[in-house]
């Protein structure tokens, strides 16, 4: 996803930190609070603004849409697991990934619409 120039170093780090933080939150190594969700949303916004180039827009939007749909619908699958640690971890990771990728996908889609409107 990285463009390879120094202008998107922040976006690359945001992506890496966001994924690590999503896993840590999902596993439950740190307490889940609204502040962490806000942090993940901000990371998603940074990723969408700084880390996705013109050539990466379409693959990112397709991948982001699939990830969002699979994460949202996949959570219903875990109800068959009953209550327990595995279910909580999987749902936590999926929720954290949604907090990152929903804003990133929205920002990239809006940027794409504006670039199409300029043509």
C-alpha cells in the first residue's frame, strides 16, 4: 500500500501501528475504551489521506469493501461459538479492523469521486 516516497511515511506508520493496535485490542491486552476507538478512527483517516495513491485507489476500495463486509457479516458467524474467549478475541479484532478501515475506505472513495469529477 505504501507509495515508496518520504511524503507518506506517516501513512505507512499509521497503517502498521493501526494493525498492531487492532490485534492488541482484539486480544484484550489493553482495556477497550472509547478513546481507543477514536484513536483507531483517526489512524484510519490518516491512512486514507496519506497512504493511498492514485494507482492504489481501486484495489484499496475493493479490498476495503470486502474487508468491511466480511468483518461485519463475519461477526454473526461467531455466535455459534457461544460465549468465551475465542469469540471475544475474534469479535474484538474484527471490530478494531472496522474502526480503521471504514474511515480509510470512505476517505479514499471521496478522493476518488473528486478525481473523477475533475476529469
